């Protein structure tokens, strides 16, 4: 029988930690070490059976004469039912261990340092306030982490929660009064949740939190009395005190004496007193107005000023266009302002780029609202087809060991919807914290029934008009995702020469950035003549169907009408003459692989060459002879090179600068593959969009982007809208099988055998009419693919109002007034909205486009989750420690190999973390830098120094205006017209020099206006 020795004292938190772990072991499948449940002994172990020195409590004896383990950390880990207690594998286990270490090294010393002196159990080694400050510093990472998490590592308590809760038992029982607990609201909520768990309650009973006054019964006694000090120890301490007093007196004298040569000492500057964190403590139920009648604090505090306003704004309906009028259709001589939000992806959270977008958009919205216009800023969220499916697939595999194919399409889609309901509202929470004055009652999701109906209607209309068609063409194919992807999802990695890259699915890195030359023997040549060609993708030579040279190249004129011999295939390759060949590059001869290269495909179309696909959708070789058949594409690369060397056809290999296309979702190297897909003809629509800008019907600001607009529209290609996914709008097109011997069976690429419909019944009727048979002879199979996410996003300005059905909102708010977004999606989203809006509604979706700068980090890189340089705007608003930033990386989708690299970047850029700035300061800093036309916005905000540069400037501005406001005699506010008295924006805020300040400082402005 194992025995657990613990202290009987109710405040011996190390022993309590072991006892609670034992309770979890009893409730689960037994202790993690595999033994039986131990017997509890409330006293130290007998010295006759213990090792030397005697173990400290708690201690676990694993059977008579067995192994001894002691110390709270080790004992609790053995007794806990699942080892480290981390859900979901090694990453979660690492996170648990990090929090356990933090509890042992940071929380316990800080908790004891703040609690024991306050109870008179230890002579304080430092000032009590300093001890409380140290406790607050230790609690900060915990508070930040728990802002978005219920528990420290997972959806239920783990060893991490056990270690941290028991470490904080003493402060919560004897030090942290109600006002302190309000400051650490997230920690308090988590602490109470944990101690109310059955396993905690069985050991701790009802935990009574400190009320601010301490009774005699709350005074704990030390577990073991301190040993009396010897005479030598007392003498040594007295000498130390004497030396310290002498040193302090000497320092005081030196400070009072003026420096040599100075006649009159300068008056000593008063040290600025840190007021600490000022919070708004008055109880305010959500939705009720904040009490601003009390005395104003001496200094500006974001937590004090920004508390409780947003729920009141929402409750009063200030963000709705109906505010102050009977309905949105009521005539308004001041006009209508409508703007829709660029719908962020439902998969993740906002970063500073989104914060910039929303700060500008909210400022514009509040300005028009202050002018008395009927104002709507419409929120929404995008379903993010590829990104969401990848996230849920990883979750399924991590938690249940299942792929989506094992689960089945319908069950998988249910899992995606379940994930969306659980996680999809984080973005809306962030937008509210940014003070965004969106009409939340009109919030839309691109997979909502209303928007899905608009997508189906748009596809069917465009297909019936011939604008949407089916064709077999080359697409950007991700072998990892098993799907075509859009141009915006392609990262172009530039290589200067030979480079080894990591490719998903391959254990070893793959070589890129080299040009391999090899020879084709000329067929029928008596002199063993050869033509040397070069390629960066040697494996594709198995799909070669020709060799091309320039018509004017004198070196190859004698080869007209001749062919070369493929060394591995039973076919000859004709030598064709085409102007696309560059005579000056290499030997002037190029291999032609129409099925795997866009330029080669066009050459093949001109010369009637066959396109032979040699790769399947997973990247394995097909339609090739052994030993290459079935090899993964980059394994085949090595095999082909060796085979060429064996046949004496290899000529050279050299470094070659090149661009490698990468999928920004999977980091896979993209492969051009021939696939039957759905396309949108863009030529005529692009001409109409370009003409709208030329005529001035659509304004693009800054005007420098108009040249880019016209260039894109003049050189536009047809748009591939098929995606081989399950999550998204399934394409409303059906393949037709006619059960009539008189009608021959169709092939996939034959567009005649495809029909679209708003329902399957409508599609069957159209198919029966097309083939002249009765509907009962028609069998339909709906396309398995879904539409590109940008297709539904392109309909967003009018689908949110119920198009194609007529509605009050559609008649009032479409076309919109303005679109504001980053210039990086001018073509991918803005252009498609304009083209589809003109085509489907006959009207532009908005009259003006304002494009702002792009937020980049201090190194000029865009914010990217794959780089680990994303900054959550809530971290700027509330502040975050460096450790808090590190912890976020562990919860990201970064590979473990990339986490350490990202951590080093965080250490360099934010060595002290990010200080609390507040919503208004963040918005002001972003807008201020945008007004200067800076493209690297974040470079000025966070430029690698210890403190952000723009944020303190914004805070100092707010401090100055706060001090001015404190000194104001409070009477009636300035006389204002009705149009400038909207309660959620205030007005001039007593600052004639900056009448627009409430636009980017709305919370501060509301506080002063309401006061």
C-alpha cells in the first residue's frame, strides 16, 4: 500500500496540491504512475523509514520499502491521472509544464512574499507595497492569458491550473481584497471556477475570499516554527545594519552638496508619482449608463475611462441607422451614408492591420453620423473556405485521429459549423473592444441562408448568360490541400540560386534554384546529333511532347520536320518552331510540357500538341513507365536525374535565380495541373469597371492606384472559381446522364452535359428540355466542388441586404457610399465587387474607394501568422508581457520548429512586452501614422525599441487633454446643433483646435461629453 504523507495544516498549500491531485486520480483511471490510490497520512513519515535527509511534505512512499518521492510538483504529477494532464498531445503537455514551472518559480515566491509579512508570520524583507507589486507583476501574464481562456491549458483543469490555484490560495484568502480582485478580474474568475470543481472542493471545502478585514480565526500559523537564531547570527545581522545605515547617511550628504564650480544648486525636480492602475469600480450593469458625476482622477487611465461605455452605446441603439427617425426610409435632407466592412476570416483573430482598417472606417462612420446622415456601417464575417477547413481538419486529427474522408462530407460539415459556433465570435469581440460602431443586428456571415441564396442566384444567372463556363485548363494546384487555389493564396518565393526548401510530405529538404541541362538525340541522325535543353523541373521531362526553337535561329534550320527521341518513352518528340523561344537563353532550345507549364500549354495549343498529365492530384507520377510510376514528384526528380546520368544524357547543372510558387496555407510548392474547372469570363466586365473609373463614376483614392486598376483590367484573365473543398458554397451545377440509348454519354469537359439550377428540380427540367427527353430520364450528379471564397465576397455589398429579393435595406443602402480597405486587395476583392455589382445589379456597389497603407512589422514584413509576427490589437489595448506573447505562439498553427524563431523575433522587438495603451491611444496612433502616408505603419508604432513610439505620444496627448478637462469649470456643454450631438461620438470636446478628436478617441470623448 502506498502512503501519501501531508501536513494537517489547512494553509499548507503544497500538501493541498498533492491531495487535490490524488482526488483527480481517484475520479479518473488511477494515478498516472500506475499504482493504486495511496492512503493519506496527516503527519510526517516515521524517521525510521525515511531516507536521509527526511523528505519535505508532501511525500509519497510507493509501497513498504519502496521508492520515495517528495515535493508538491513531483508528487502531484505522479498522482494526476494523465501525467502532465495536457489535452491534445505534446504541444499542450509543453504548455502545462510551462505553467507549472511558472507557478513554482514565480507565483509561489510572490504569493508568500505578499501574504506572510502581511500576517506577521515573517519579518518583511521589503516594503509591503513592493511585495504586493511583485505579486501583481507575477499575476499579469496569468491575467492576460485568462482573458481569452477558461483554463490554462485546455477545456478542463489540468496540472497547470492545480499548481497555480494552490500557489494563490494564501493571497486570495488573506491579501487580495474586493478592489484588488476587480483589477485581476480574469484571474479571480478562473480561481473561483477551479476551487468550485468537485475535486478541489473535496479537499479545500468552501474557499472564503478575503473581505478586507481579518478576524482572529483567519490568522494562519506557521507549519513549523522558525528555529531561534544563534548569537553569532544576531551579531552578524547587527553589523550589516550598521554598515547600511552609514552608507545611507553618506549618500544623503553627497546628494545635498552642489557639484564643484556651481554657485547655486538647482532645485530638485519632483519625482513623478506613479498613480498605479486606476479602475472604474462603480457597479454598472451591462447596458446601463456609466456614472460620470464623481471626481475625476488626476491622470488619464484607459481602464477608468473606457469601462462600461460600449454596452450602453449598443443598448441605446446609437449605431443603428434608425436611431432618431421612424425608419431608414424616412426622408433625410442630410443624406445617407453606407459602408460595409471587409469581412474578416472566421478562422482567427484580428491583427493590427485590421485594427487600422476599423479605426479609419469607424472614424468615417462617426463623422457622417455626427453630420446627421442616415448612417449604416454593416458588419460581417467570411467563411474562409480553405483556412477554415484546414483548421477543423487539424482539430479532428489531433483530437479524434480522423480525416474528413473517414468522417464523411455531411458529418464533417456539421463539425465545421460546430467549430464556427464555438470559436467564430472572437473577431466580433475584438471589434467591440476597438470601439467599432457597427450595427450588430445586421451582422452577416457569408454562409448564412440569405447570402447563400444570393450566391446560387448569381452563379445560375451568369451560367445561363455564358459568363460562367467549364473548361480544362492549367490551375495552381496544392497537392497537400488537394485543391486549386486562387492567385491571392500564392506566395512567390524568390531564390538567388541553389536552395533547399522544406516541402510538406517529404522528410528531406528539396533542391530548387538550379538549371539542369540534358540532351535529346535527333531521330535518324547518322552523326549522333543531339539537341540540349534545360529545365528547373527535371521530373517534368517525362511529360515532354516536343522541343521548340525560334524560327529565325540559324543553328536549327536544318532540323525542320525532324524529331528527337525520348530516352524513357516509346515516342518521338517533334521539333517545332515558335516565336516565344528566346534564342539568347541557354542553347536556344526548350522542352515543351503542355500539361505542366502555362507557356508550354499555349505553345501546345498553337501547334496542336497533346497535353499529357504525368501527376495525379497528390503529386504522384502517372502515365509514365517504371521505375518512375507512382513516385512522389520530388522523389522522381532525383530518379530522373540519375537515369539521365546512367544513359550519358546529363550535360550540366548550375545555379539559376528563380521564383518558386508556394501555397500560403500549406506552404506546399504549387504544381501547374490540367483540371476541369469553372471559370468566369472577365473581359467585358473588366472593361466596364475600367470605364467607370475613367468617367469618374467611381473614384479611387489615392489616385496613384488608378494606374494599377487600369493595368489589371486591361490584362485580366478569366477567373477560376472552383475549389476542391467541402466547406463553402457547393457549386449549383449538375452533370447530366440521359437514360436513353439515343443520347450518347457525356464527358466531364463537355459543357453540354452540365446544367445549373437554383434547385435540383429546376436543373432537371432544364436538362430535359436541352436533350428533348422527359425529366424522368434525367439523372443528375451535383459537382462536388465549392466556389472560391472571393466569389461570395464579391457579392457582399448587395447580398447582405437580401438580393435578389427586394427589401427596404436594399433600396435605401445600395449602392453604398464608400469602400475603405487596404490597397493589397484592390484587385482580389474590390475589382470583383465592382465587376459583379455592375453585371448583376446594373449599378456600382459604391461611389468611392479609399485605400490605406499596409501595416508591416519593424522589418518591413506583412503581418502573417506563418511568420509569428502578428500583433493582437487587444494586446496593445490591455498590454501583454513578453511571456504572454510567447504563450500565444504555442497556441498558433506555427510548426514547433518555427516557434523558437518567432520567439527570438518577439524578444528583439518587445523585450519588455507591450504596455497597456487603451483603445483610444491605439486608434489615434494608427490614424496619425496613416495621415502621414506611411506604408510601414507598424515600423513607427513598434520599431524594436523597448516602448512603442506612437503609443506613448498618443497617451501623452490624452493625458494633456485630461488635465485640461480636470481644470475646466463644469457647466453646460457648448451649444451644438442637433446633428453634432450624437451621444456615441460627443462633439467638439472643448478642443476647438481639434474638433474631430472624438472620431478616433470616441470613448474618451463620450466620457467628457456625458459629464
